[in-house]
C-alpha cells in the first residue's frame, strides 16, 4: 500500500469514526433521559419524532443558535481553549480502540481500527490525563468561585482516582502480557465467556476498581462532585453558554463511551462473541465483518445502561467519603490485586 | 519523516521552554511546561522508546503538571512583578552560565566516542526495557525507588509536623485573650 492510499484510508476512517462517535454521544444523551425517566416513573422526551428519537438533533440545533455569552471577567484565551481541549481529548482516545476483526479491508487493511498501537492502553490513559486540563482550566479561567471550587474538586478527584484506575489495569496487562488492545482481546477470544478476563483471568476485583474509578474519572454520578448542582450550581461549566457548554456536555458523554469501550476490550472480550469457537464464524464476507461489530456495540450499550442505572438510583457521595474511598480502599485493593495476580501467574 | 517530526517537536520544546520563562502569569508558564513535557514525550517516541514516551506523557504532562496547575489555582497566584534584576546576578550570573555551558559542551564532545542515538524505525518494546531494568540495571532501579521512598517519608514527616502544631493552636489562641483580660 502506498503512502497516499494509507493517508486516504486513514482520513476516511477518522471521518467515519468521528461522525459515528458524535451520533453515539447524541443518542447516549437520549438513552439517559429515557431510562432515567422510566426509573422515575415518567416517559422522558417523546414529543419530537417517533419515541422522541429526533430530540438530540433539536437539542443540538438549539445550542448552536443560542447566544454565545462571554462574561466580562474571564481570562479569554484559556476560557476558549478549555472546552476545545475537553472535547478534543474525549474524541481522540477512540483512535486506538479496535472494534472489529483485524485485516478485513482490502489488502489486509485494519478496517475497524484507526491505528493499531503497541501501547494502546497507555495512549488512552495519557489522553485521559490531559483531558483533566479542560475542566481545571475552565473553572479557573471563568473567574467565578463556584467554577473554581468545581474544578479544584475535579482535579483532586481525577488525580486520586487515576492512580486506582491505572493500578487496576496492571492486573489485566499481567494476564495478557501486552499493552496492545488487539492482543488483549485476542487472548480472551479462545473459549468465549469462560476465557474473558473478568471470569477466566480472575480480574473481577480489577473490574470493580476500574468501574468505580471510571465513574469518578468521567465525573458521573455517584461521584459527580465537580458539578454538584445543589451546592455548586453547576460547577466548572457555570459560566459557559451555547456551544461551549454543549462541548463540555458532549465531552462527558464521549468519555462515557470511551470508558465503556475500554471496559469491553479489557474485561469482556471486545468484539469476540461470548460463545467463543463453539459457533463457527459466518462465511459471508459482510456477516464476517459485521458480526463482531454487533457484539462490541452490544457490550458497550450494556455498559452505558449500567451508567444510567447507577445515576438513576444512587445518591451523590460526600467529598470526604469520595477521597477516603479512593485512597484508603481502592488503592490498597488495586495493589493487592496486582500481588495476587502475579502470584497466581507465577505458581499456576 | 523522522527528521521532520524531530525538528517540529524540538521546535515546540524550545518554544515552550522560552515561553515558560517569558510569561509573567504562573498559569501560562505551567501550560508552557506541559507543552515542553509533551514534546519531550514525542522525542522519546522518535528514538523508539515507546514505553518511556507514554510514561513521560502520563506522569509528567498528566499527573505532575495537574498538581502544578492545581497549586497555582489554589493559591490564586497573581501576575509576577518584573524587576530589573540585581547587580550581583548580572555580574556573576552570566559568567556562571557561560562556564556551565562550556563544561557541558566539553562533556558532550568527550562522550562522542560512546556511539550515537539515532532517530530509529525500530522500537524498543516494553518487554526488552523491563528485562534490562530488572537484570542489568537492578541496583540503580532499586536505589531510585528508595530515593522516592525517602521523599515520601519526608513529605509525611512534614505533614505530621504541621498536624501536631495545629493541635497546639488552641493554647496559642488563648494567650492573647488572657493578656487582654488582665
């Protein structure tokens, strides 16, 4: 394959994945509003289009058309940079996520992954750690005490939980012996659900830690202290309006999807089917390419539903509880998990 | 391709470092430092050290610089004041900088026989890196971790000291009131 072909394919893949991701973000918002509505015994949005399916598009148009206000006291360069940074980092990290069989395209091209990186897992961690600046700078540059409190909380929370998150992934890396997301998935593919890392790799403790840390990392309930509306009136995004606010909103949901993708890849066998090799893979080219996609999207969808379910049922933690839980419970647990996994791998 | 990337990111690195010194607002300086750290990570990657690049990115550009910005935000540090600099700094500083640069240049020139680190297509995998780290370089590796442990102990000791003082503060607060009462 020539460089030009490679370049064109890459541009195409990036464009398609970005569009799908943004659509996914829009409909995750709808999913959340619908599900939370049902949990609270009401219907949720159902006026625009059939079952309210056009609601996200209308919401998007609304935030585009709203007046973009910039308050007088803000530090403008960072005020403008913050939402861009936030959304940018949220969208970039999908670039190393594989979501289908390798080498399905013409000439052995990876059609279902933008780039296959040796250290894919670390790249995702790195981009997530840069995404923190979006929130931190937004709060600081807004020149508002509530924003500042929100972003201080957020920075402290993200630093604390990033440790637990990173340490929980070490167990998976030990079992799979690779940072490459594709290799991690292929190690789990053999016997389907039995060899998934969460069951066969005995990484359920790691999954629990990852799940808790992921709620904190994406600022989602029950750890959504940075935007606790009852005490901070919205937190770091309080001075933002129109499209800039929408960008923070989209970043949050894009992060949710990415976290769901990573959980699927690391613990639930990625795009492979839960039945493993019991069912022969379909011979048809299209079915062969699309079946894995179905499993992948299905698993991520379950994860998103779990997110919404938790948001609909659990109350918010207090700040000191959040910190104590992160440092005194999750961190030691993650270290114990690493020790236990290494011992198990050494003496099995 | 490698050379172009090297020039671009080395440029970013230097520009960030110079901007760091020129900016008068601490948060701008902190952001420039992030640019420096991130470009350094890319330079490591160009040398084929992928794990090192990722670690540099996550640890320095991510975690440590978040702490920096956190502190800047927490203290709400304002614009720094410009001074013309003291006469001593000007008379001693410039010769000292020249001397240090001269020493560094001699050392680098002296070491040129040690072979070069070229921009490489090849990549050192994490496995190779850890093998070297845990066999050949085990002693330096462990000593470094002891060094970090000492830093942690120091931080804990300082924090405990502050805690002990806070417990005594009620007594301190009482004294001025008593004197006023007398």
